C-alpha cells in the first residue's frame, strides 16, 4: 500500500508537462477539519509543515484552508498548499514527502497550478 500511494503521488504530479515544473505542491491526507478548527492546533500544524517543507528549499507561501462559518466542508479544507521559490525544490519535496506518515496518515503529494495558488482557488 505504501508503494502504491507513493506511485500515485508521483503519477499525479507528472501527468501534465506544465505542472511538472511547478513550484506549488498540494499535500493531501494530512489534516482533518476537526484539527483545523482549533486555533492552537492549527498554528502548530502550520509550524510543523513549514519546518518540514523548508528542508527541501525556500518556502514562499504556505496555505492551510480552515473550515469557516461552522461548515467543515469549506473549499480546500483538508488540503495543504506549499509554494517553493524554485521548481527543483518542489520536485525534491514531492519525492521526499509522498508516502510519508503524518499523524498516522499516509501523505499524498501532487503538483498544484501556481495560478490557482496565487488566487486561492482550491
């Protein structure tokens, strides 16, 4: 199972030649809406993710959408978006993070369009 999740992440990240060189990653299966509702837990998650992602390059942006208005199904909730300064850093992070465990969940990583990140279109 671990290998197949890693393989899925790699395949998802390489289906488009445009995205293959991207600087933005989408991390899936790392957080739950419940975890994001608590402000202290949310800030701790942000710090942990930034610290881990900076091992692979300079992080220019980190977005972890939170539930709003009492709804747990707000746009992007449960996803984490990381923008690197260089595509090489994003590729290195994708290879390193895909298939890893975070809070006993297997992380899935794909590239995400930079233009969507910039306008917060999750």
